[in-house]
C-alpha cells in the first residue's frame, strides 16, 4: 500500500496508506483529509478536489487530460502542477507522493 502525503497550506501533513487503483480524491475523503471537498464525487464536473503535485512528482504522476485542464480553469489559483485529485489513480509508483492542498480550499 503506497503512502500518499497530503500537505495542507499551513504545512500540516497527513500521511495515508492508499489502495492501488483508487483515486487520490477517494483516499483523501476516506481518511478525512481537510481541504478535499469533492462536491461532484469524482465526476470531474467541479474543481473542489484541486491539488498541487509536488514538483519532484509531476513527471511520475503525469499530466492532465484536455478535459481536466478545462475544468482546472475554474479552480482558484491553478498552477502548472495543478491536478484534480479525482483523476489521479494510486499505483505503487506513487509511493511517497506529495500532494499539496491549495490554501483556497480551507
């Protein structure tokens, strides 16, 4: 079970053991990680699961699809390393991944 490290804008960290094949959003919701609201439940029709991928992990996590990029335009303070956590599927390659939660979601 890979460890996913969620870091709040305040710096508080939440280390969560994740199940492979499940979205980062689901892992956050199942473990009450603050700042991941996920109003649409993972349907990619909102941006309330917006996160920043730590720069050391952007290549491993991969980029957003065109549809995801369109949805990220509605996020507050999107950055080049922005992703919707509902679109990131946990795999063993993500062991130790650092996911930063935007300040705007608190």
